[in-house]
C-alpha cells in the first residue's frame, strides 16, 4: 500500500526530496560556495534522472485523480532530462547568482507541478499542477533582479497567465456545471457537441494555447523569453512547453474525444496561424532569445499538425519530436546562455564572426539550428518529417502544403543566424569563451541527441509501444 | 433561496467576470489590474459554488475547487505583487504602459 | 418574491456595483476599498447560500490577506490621493466591445442552457466533513491537491522573498525615498 | 574486300598522329612533328591508293556493276531496336574516289606546310589539327550510317574551326573560325532534324537499308513517309531538304556561304585542304550519297538542289570578279565550282546514261580538288613571299617564282575549262547534262564558266604580271623544296586528271556510262572561256586605268558585288539585332528581373508582411490580453455560430 | 557487394578529416577516401556486370533491407540498377576531381573538405536508396554543405547566393515532401500498411486522381534541384558564387539528384500522371533549354555562362523524361552523366583560370591559350563537350535525347524537339564566344604573361574528368548497356499506365 504510493509517485517524491534538501541547506547556517552547490545539485539531478528509469510502477491513485503509466514515466524522464540539461547550461549564469538555491527550489517545484499536471486524472489536479508550474516560473523570470527587462517579463507573464487561467477556470467551472464531475475518465463520456460544451472547450483550449504559445494566445512568449534569464527561457521553451503538450494530448484524445471534428478544425486554424505568425515574426528578430521564442512558436504549430493525426503514430511522433526539440533547443540555448552570461551579448549581430573565435560553440549552435530547421542528418529532420507525416494521414493537404512552404521561411531565419556566425565579417567579434565543464557536458549530450536520436529508430519504436492510444 | 434560479446566480457571476475582464483591459495601474484578476477568480468561485449547491449536491467538488482557487489567488497575488514591487524599483512606475520596453 | 430573493438581488447589485466602481474609479485607494466591498459582498452571497465556512474563508483570505496585501503594495508604490491616468481610449472601446460581446454571449448561452440537477439530495455542508475529506486519500479525498497547494504556497513564498527582498546596495535608498 | 583492316587504318593513322602530336607534340615533337605527320599521311595515302586499285580493278565489281560493300560494322550507340549509330565502313565508288582525293590532297598540304609553317611556335599543334581534320574527313567519307556521317561531319566542323582559328591571337581569325563553325552548325541543325525525320520513317540509320527502304516503290516505309506531310510538303521532301541544308552549309551554298570567304583567315595550306578539296565538297558528297533517294523518290528536293547550286555558282562567280584579296577570290571560285557540282547532281537522273550529271559532278569534284588545291597552295606560296593577301601588293612575280607561276597558270587553265586540262573534261560533262535536262541551268552554267575564266585570269595577271618584275622588296625565293614538290605534283594532276576514266567507275547506279560528248558541243563553252581570258588579259595584264573605269561605270552593281551583295550585313542584322537584342537581351533581362525578381519579391513580400504585422506585438500586456480574448471570440464565432 | 560501404567510406573519411592535423593530412585523407570511393564504384560496376551476365534479371541488385522505423514501415532499403551505378560513378569521378582542384584550399581547410565529403555522402546515399524516405533524407543532407560551402568559401555576393540556393532547394524539398506523403498514403501493401519502399510502390497502381494531384509536387520539387524553369534562378547565382569544387559538386552531382528523382520517384511511381502532365514538363523543359541558351549568350561572367548553360542542358534531361519514350529517358540519364562530367570540368577550368587571373569576366580575359595551354585546352574540351561535339559525352547524350524525343509523334512535341535541337546552335554561339574571347585573341593584360599553367593536381583532376567524358563519348554503348535495363523497367511501367 505504502509501497504503491512510493513507487507510483516516485518521480514526485524524488523532486520533493531534492527540494527539501535544498531548503534545508538554505535554512541551514553553513555558507556554501556556489560552485560546490552547483556541482552537487547537478549530481542530485543526475541521480534523479537515472532513478527515473527504475522501479516505475504504473498505477492510479486517489480514486483516479492521479495516474501514471509507462508513457507518463517516459514523459517525466524526458522532462527530467531536460531539467538536468537546463541546470547544466545555467551553470555560467548561476555561478555568480546570489539566489542559486531559491532558483533550484522554484524551478524544481515547477517541474513538480508539471509532473502532477501530466499525471492528472482530474481537472483540479490539472489546474493546480498548471498553476504550480506557472507561478514560480513568473518569479523565476524575474531572477535577473537588477534587469529592467527581467521584471517586465515577469510581470507580463504573471498577468497574462492569471488572465488565461481565469478564463480557463471559467471554462472548467462550466464544465463542472454541465457534467458534474472533474474526472477525465467520466468527462470523456459526458461531453457532446453542444454549444456550451464547445464554449467550455474553447476556453480550455485557450488556456492550453496560452501555455503552448499558440497564436493568437502567444503574445507574452516573446517578451518573456527575451526578458527572462536565459536558463529560465530555455526551461520555458522546452520543458514547460513539452509538459503542457503532453497533457494537452491526453486531454484532447481522452476528455474531448467527442468534440474531435470541431477541435481538429480549430487546431488546423490555430496551427496555420501559429506557423505563419511565428515565422513572420522570427525573421525580423535580432535578439537571440526573442528569435528562439518565435521559432519555438512556429515549432508548436508543427506539433499541432502532428497531433491532429489523432493516431498512435501522431502521438508517438509528437513525443519523439519533443525529445528532439529538447536536445536542439537546449543546445542552442546552451550557447546563448554561455555567451550571454560571459559577455552579456544576446543579439544576432553580436554573433557575427563568432566562428572565428569560437568554432566549437559555433558548430553546436549551427547544428542545433539545423536540427530546429529540420535539416538532415540532424534528428530534427526525422522529428519534423514524422510530425508532418502523421498530420498528412488525415489527407488535409492544404495544411501540409502550408506547413511545407513555411518550412522554407523557417529555414531562412535559422540560416540567417548560421550566416551571421560563419559568413559575416565583424571587427569586434565575441572573444573566445572558455566553455566550463558542465555546459560542455550539456552541449555534448545535446549534440549526441541531435545526431543520434534520428537514426536510432528504437527510440521511436519504444515510444510507439508505450503509446496507449 | 430556492426561488432564485441557478441562472440568476450565473448571471451575477458572468457580470462580475466581465467587470474583471474590463478592468484588466483598461486599468493602467498594475495593482488595479491585479485587482481585476481577483474579481474574475471570484466570479468563477461563485460558479463553482452555485453549481455544486444547485446541481450536484451529493459531492463537494465545487466547494473544494473554490477553496483551492482562493488559495491560488492568494499565492498568485503575492507573487504578482512581489514582481510589481521589483518592477517599481527599476521602472519607478507601475503604469503598465511603461512596461513595454520589449516589443515587435 | 420572498425576502431571500430580495436579499439575493440586493447582494448581487452590491457585488456588481462595487465591482464596477472598483475597476473604474480613478483613485487607486478607493478602488481597493471598492474591491474589498465587492469581496465582502461575495462572502455575503456565500452566507446567503448557507455556506458559512466558505464565507469565512473568503473573508479571511481575501479581506484579511489579499486586500491588505494590495493596500500595502499601493502604499509602497503610489503617493496616496494621486489620480490614476485615464485609460487609453481605443483600448477602452475595444475592451467595452469585448466585454459586451463576451457577456452577451455567455448570458445568452446560460439562459438557453437547461441545467438539470442530477439528484434531489439536500445539500449539506459540514465543516467536519470538509476537514476529513481534505486529508483523505480515498473516497474522493483531497489529500493530493492539498499537498500540491502547499508546495505551491511554499514556492510562492520563496519566490516572493527573493524578488521583493530589499537588496542591500543602492536600490535600497531609492526605495526608501519613495516610501516617504 | 578481304582486308578491311587496312581500310580502317586509313583514317586511324591520322588520328594517331593527332593524338600523339596533340598530347606530346609540344614537348617531344617540336620540330619533327611535320615529318611525323607527313609520314603518317603518306602511309594513309598509300593505303587509299591500294584500296582504290583493289576496288576498281580487282574486287569492286559484281556482274559489271560496282557494289556498295560494307566492310565493317559495329553498333556504337543503339537508340532503339534497329535504329542505331553503327560505326562502319562503306566502300563504293564515290567513297574510294574521296579517299584518294582526301588523303592525297592532305598529303600535299602536309608536305607543303613543312616549309610554309616552319618556325611556327605551335608547329606540332598545327600538324595535330591537320591529322584530326584528315581523320574526320576520311571517317566522313567512309561512313556507312547517316548518323555516323553526322558525327564526322561535326568533327570536321570543329577541326576546321581549330585550323581556321589557328592564328588565335588575331581577332579576325578567331571571328572567322567562330563564324565558320556557327554557320555550319546552323546548317547541321537542319541535317540533324533531317536525320530525325528520315530515320523515324525508315526505322534505320544505315545508309544501305535507308536507301533501299526509301527507294523501293511501294514499300511501307516510303508510303508512310510520303503520306506524312507538314505544311503541304511531304515528310520525305522535308527530310531530304533538311539534310541538304546541312550539305549546303558545309559546301557553302547560298545563303549559307558567308563563312567561306572569312575562313581564309586560316593558314593558306589549310584553305587548300579544307576549302578546296575536302570539307567543302562534303555537302556534294552527302547529296551524292543519298542520291538514289533524291533521284528516285523525290525529284522536288532534287530541283531545290539544282537551283541552289546554279544560283550559288553564278552568284559566287560575280562576286569573285570584284574581290581583291586573292584568297577570297579563290574562296568564291570554290563556292562557284561547288555550285557546279551541286546543280550537276540536281539535273541528273539515276539510271544509266541519264546519270550523266551525277557522274559529271563527281568528276568535277575529282578534278577540282587537284587544281583548286594547287591554286591555294600557289597562292600560299605567293603569300609566303609577299606577306600579304591583297592583289595590290603583288604583281610581276612570274620571274621570282617560276614554278609557282607555271603551276598556277596550269591550274587557271584547268579551272577555266581549256582543253586538255582536267577541268575541261569534267565541266563538259556537267554542261552536257544540264543541256539535256534544263536549258536555263545550261545558260547559267555557260555564263558562269565564262566568268570563271575571266576572274581566274584577273587573279593570275594581278599576281604574276601587272607590275614590273623588280618592284619587289624581299627576296625570299620561292620557298623550300617541300613547298615546290606539291605544286609540281598537283600541276601534273591538274593536267592529267581529266583522263581518268571516271565515267566508267563512278556513276549513280554503278553501271559505266559510255556516251561521249560531241566536239561541237565543246565549242561554245571553250570559246566563252577564251573570251573571258582575253578580256582579263586586256584589263589586267598591265597596270592600267581600265578596270577602275569599268568599275565606276558599273556603279551600284560593282559595289554590291564587291560588298558580297550585303549578305554579311543581313546576317549581322539577324544575329546582332534579332538574336542578341531581341531574344538574348530580353531573355537575360527577363531572367534577372522577372523570374529572379519574382523570387526576390516573394522574399521581400514575406519581410514586408512581417514588418506590417509587427505592431501586434506591441509590448503592452493589455493588448496581449485583448488579442487573447479576440482569439477566444473568433473561435466562438467560428465554431458556435458558423460551424456547419 | 555491400552497398552500405558507399555510406561508410565517406563517413569515415569525413571523421578522419576531423582528426587530421594540417592541410597536408586533410587533403591526403580526402583524396585517399575519394579514390577508394572511385575504386569502390568501379568495383560495383564490375560486380554489377558480372551479375547481369550471370543472368541475374532482378530489377535491383545487391539489395539490402533493414527495418528502420517499424511502426511506419520505414526501411533502410538499398540496391542499385544500371542507372544508379551510372550516377554513382559520375559522383565518384567528380568527387576525386573536386578534391584535387581544392588542393590548396588554405582557409578552414578541415571544414571545407569535411563538407565536400558530406555532400558526396548525401549523393551516394541518394543514389543507392530504394526507399523514398531515405532518398529524401539524403537529398536534404546535401543542402547544408552547399549552403556553407558557398557562404563561407564563395566569392562575390556569396551570402545572398548561398541563402537563395538553400531556400530554393528547401522549397523543392518541401514540395517533394508533400509528394512523398501523397504517394505514401495512397499505397497499400498486401498487409494493408503504407510503405515508402520504391520497389513495392512501383508494383502498385496509385489511383490516377491521386497521381494527378501529387505528381506536380514531386516533379517540380525534384525539378527545382535540376533547375526547372522558372525555378532555376538559384543555379546562376549559386554556381557563380561557389568555390570551384562546390560549383563542380553542385552542377555535377547535386543537379543530378533532381533529375534522378524526377525519373525514379515522380515518373516511375506515377506514370499516369506523367502522361497527363508530359506536355507541361516538355513546355517547361523547352523553355529552359531555349531561354537558358539565350540567357547564357548575354552573360559576361564565365561562371554565369556555365551556370546558365547548365540550365539549358538540364532542360534536356527534363525533356528526355517528359517525352516518355525509352530512348529519350535513356538519353536523359546519359545527359545527366554527361552534363555532370562536362560541367564539372568546365567549372574546374574556370576555377583554375580564376585562381590565376582573379577575374572571371570574359571581357577582361584573353589569349590564355598562349600562357596556360593546358588549362585552355581543358577549357576548350569542356566547351566542345558542352556544345555536343562527337567523341565527347555531350554528343551521344543529346543525340539520344533528340532521337527519343522525335519518336513522340505529336506535332507540338516535335516542335519542342526541333527547338531543343536548335539550342545546340545557340550553344555553339555562346561557347565559342566565351572561348574565343578568353582563350584566343590577344592577351589583354600584360601581367597575365607571368602566370603559370596547371599544377599536377589540377592536371590530374582535369584528366579524371576528361577521361570520363571520353569514355562516355567514345564508347556510349557501355553506358547504354548499363542503363538500358533500368529504363526498360521504367518504360514498361509507363506503358502499363497507358494501357490501363
């Protein structure tokens, strides 16, 4: 009995344990050196990551409020991996930061929130998980305490997310009013295509869209990404987004199964808008983080396309893509974070001539961008191809062609950065940066992931076998 | 009490919600924006409570939801106010129009 | 129309009226007071619905916590008595349109929808029961959300501390200057 | 033929010369290249002669008729079953004759060049190119397949390009070589399409099969090709005319002749080889090769050949009277003589005695090769001495270069058709054939023959008489022995070639022609020639004002003739104004501005759109909330009110 | 014969380059790798011929199938027929030559050679693939190296050109992707699953409406790679800005990927649509041929001349495919091989001239034959091959295309054929114009007189390519016999399409 609570909730327990360890360290009187702390925390996170693969017990707890299965464990492991990588790339920035422990406490609690969110079988848990993964993030966005942009970003984030969750709550309240239950499994059978249900669905979709940065609910994204510390931006763009997409799939495929004709079309509209607007804005950005923000918006449009397949393949492809996206985006953010932490430069123009001074970092960034653009032999190609393929299964070729053409635009802006790095001349290029061990490790893992994930089809097969569609 | 139909309570909450929405859209002071959000959350709470009481009295889902929402509203308000204060330190203003440095 | 109904409508009008004032008045301090009234009105509504426990929570958390927090922060950031700047006209127009559409739509949707009670059980709120269910793991207990929210509060607290904590360097002086 | 191997060697030896000299010549054969090439060609020539002997005297005949013998054949490129380029060797009378002519003249030129080109820095390269040209030409005449002939046809074109442009530092030489190549290429386009047409209907590319299929009355191939028509002309006529277009291009028939005079920019021995005896008669050879088809199945096409040839003959003769560059005079004379050959084919029929024109044409080809290359080589010797092509720089050279003088005179007499020189005999046959077939053509031919005598002697006198003997500066002498030997040999041939019994060897159907020409028939042409010579003697033997006066009196006509009737200008107009300015430039402009511009426009549009909508990301959080709400509203409207 | 070696060799070469120390090592490794590759290609040819003469009649030889992404029935399926072998040989010739002409690449040499090898890896992979997904994969693998090669080592407005090339090729890939999906989702194997497998797909009949819908995507998509009008504009800019070896790879290999794809994927798998759209293909091809030729005539930069002429010449490939007769398709394949070799040679010659004179403008050059006879000869040979001189590869391939095109009896198709034939005249004009001005004529600049002739590596490179050109030109039956069985299968499929 107790064993069940331990094992099913294992991932959460581990996180809570780490959070409390950190809390004790914080409360304790001993002064730790930042570097020691960082190394030990990263070690803990590594342990956490490894532990994620053992003693996983699928099960349902609290009358189905919480459930976990192998797929969810996998998703949590992906998030754990992302967390570990984010933690590694945050090293140069955190090394000098006063509130390092708080950073970890907050970020791990948001991860905890996400874990609960993706395991939720009940709207309440889902809502709480969502809030737990949002509110501390807004605080984290403000962690560059002296920077104007940072607090602006935090403010925009907290207000927007409050608004969005208020609307979503309104939806949930009517959902409750209409069905009388908050459990996903029961909801699935009780929802039919009446106007009230669709209204509820639209509100909830709005909430999801907000978190996933789907146009036109995306507007906070760019500003927050730009203003927040790079590590937080990386976290937002990868982990937070992946987590919400995981639960979004569950909600779409189970709770709103009956509204499929409507939501397919909604997703179509939103995805088209998202891809287009994301791309159009991305081509005119100069700030690296902002640029990656818009590019990640466009990526979500593609994920929606893959998701629209409503098939086992589609689900597999989305998760597979997110894994690849995690590697690619974190590799890019790793470089940006390092450069930003050591030189304070974040603009694409600053990266001109980067290759002359930092060949390794340039290659990491370039390969990451290629992967994001979906160019072989990087894994991004496989990810994107499978996504679009699972979308194509429905035969909506307008969407496919649109997505395919937009890949050209996205290709342009990724190459623009590559061009700046490799081809453009610059009299004052960024000086040669010593890459500390931890970020180097992160980049190595990411590179390995970018290069290998595509070829190792067993990853895809494994995800496929886990998907319980 | 039973003479008041559920819909009237829902009308009330709807009105309150959109008052909050209006406030959020138009208020230029960040703190008042936050206040508008509180109004919206409260209106949702009314919904939950009303549904629970009128339609699904055998369980307490709505009531519990309300309690959690109230708590979250508190937490959210706290963090938001902290952020606003921090922002005030750097911007010396809590006019939302001034916090628009990042755009396009 | 019974007294209960009359009370309901009075409370409703009170809530809405103070709510409107809270979002329109240009004196920020007054706005917060109107908000306070509105929240109290909601507590009254809960009383009216015989949910005393909830009404108590509402008053404690909102009136005792949030509004106080808000008022403190107003003191921290605004010289009292200042009028807030006027809303931007175009945005007000669009906001009004949005609100009109939204409320109109939702009101119509509600009035068209027939909410059917699933059972005739008399609603009975027992504080004792709330307490038990809150910490129960079975029988639809709410232990998990409870734990979850505690983590959230912890995180929010830490976040608030880090962000709002006075930094020891030059910022502090300017900050204090503003308060005075 | 029992030993095909040595026939294969005839073209291959020059090829080997080309490869060896081309690759190693500059290093290892700087001086010995000439000897190497000449020896190689000597071998080739000997093989040719022995082949001729074997064919004409030993094994060529079957039942008294000369056979077409396919010595060798292997499939080189198969397009579709039955239609393939086979590299093969086809031996028949004209092939054998051409083999002899080509290899012999080429040998002469090789020999002559030993002296003429001595001291050139690219001496080896020169011989390499000569080898390449000889190889291509020999390959051309040996071809057994119409596509094979096209293949060598192109090779001939390119080697002539290389030879004409040999003095590549002279812009005029480069221009001339380009012109020659491009004009003939244009003609070859016709040839190619002609091949496509013919091969499509006959389902073969092999000469033997092709001719058989298209001449057998009632064969399905002939029926379909006659039935298929385009613009009211049958596919057969189209095909043959297009093939003839190719021939006309190489043989410098009007209006595709414009490259020939310019091609004189090449070294003079090259002109002797290419523009007198070999390449320019390729067109005649081609028509002769396909003669059965022309004659038996499509007289209309043959008419075109006839008129084109006759007009070119006359037209070129007129221009030749006015040119002052001696090589250009010779060039136009060549064109005129080839016109002769062409119309001779045109007036001919296929069978027996009626095939006189064909025979005459081939006969003239044979004799012309010798006297015209002699003329060119003579001119080369003269140019070698005075370092100029212009008549005004010459005159009175008869004493200084006696051998050249005598041989040149013999050649002039031969071309003028004075008996007993070779030209007389061949020309008589042609005149006879045209007299029997078409009086108009006969008249033109007569006139042309008179003009020929006139301009050739104009040339002769201008070079060797005209001025006093001692007016000359440098005394180089006549050149080396190697330059003299070819002159003498060719002069001998120019005299005796007329006695070769061509009529019994080379006829359209393989049967000997026995008719002889009555003496009375010869009186008119010979006397016309004599008149022409006398007139030239009067005008040009000594320097006087008369030619000038006549020229002025002739006025526009003279000017037009001396400006080659403005054909060059017309071409220039078409190429520069029409092709370059009206097609090329607009195409390039269109590509740069419209097609590429469209791509760039797409990029600009995207960027513009991006700029246009940037305002939505206004940085104001309340706007964001409004858009959020707008999104919800939009979805509501779309999916609650508009859905289904 | 293990075809995977064609992937492993370049891969290991590329990895070895990464660990090399200096230019000397790098280029030696690259050369050794490419020579090995050439040897492997030759060995493949021999093995193929041996198999065929031993009576192996199967469509593809040396097949190897390995499950890859099992849930979507994606396999790593490789195999070759004559057409692929011709292409592989072409690639290996050009790779050797390309590495040789870049022998003295001083700037960022490691990256340069790495990218070159990566590019060749993409090409090899593309040609051995029998699965349209892997084909697509390898097709795109080659895009990034091109972008970087042009952008980093290029000249002129290199960034613009690199970007343009990458985007247009990406556009092509995007269209191809749509086409691939169309094919995939209309395929049904015996088990009811979809498949990417080329051989399986070729045995199915895709419904004609679907073919008509997706053929344009696949064909135009691949067509962009092979410069189909009006999507050819990346060709001039890209080629002109690229460093010599990259130009050679681009024109020699990369454009062939498109032609091969048009044939193998679009036409072969969707024969009905190929019939339905052949008029359009021919129209575009004819425009490309004529218009490309005329546009070439007006160019003043040697590389632009060759690039535009590539547009024109690749038009022959498309024309041959569009005519849908066996001869014309054979001709198209031959033209791919031939154009690959000669255009690479042309670019090599231009590169050699440019590296010495530092100009590519026709007007500024002159009389080079006197100064650098070897390079000039190479230039002339390339030019003559380009204008279709017998003995060189251009002649046989163009003639085969013409012969095959003429077999299509429609009057408009005939007209197209005649126009295409006419382009050989225009080709002669521009080739001779370029050669006449640069190689011949007086020396325009006195300091040219000090310039040196080709170095050993350049000579070697040129000889490799010239020998390729000559082999094809002199003994076309070798090539024809190689590719005929392949085209026969395609034509049978096309024939079936007419009938049903």
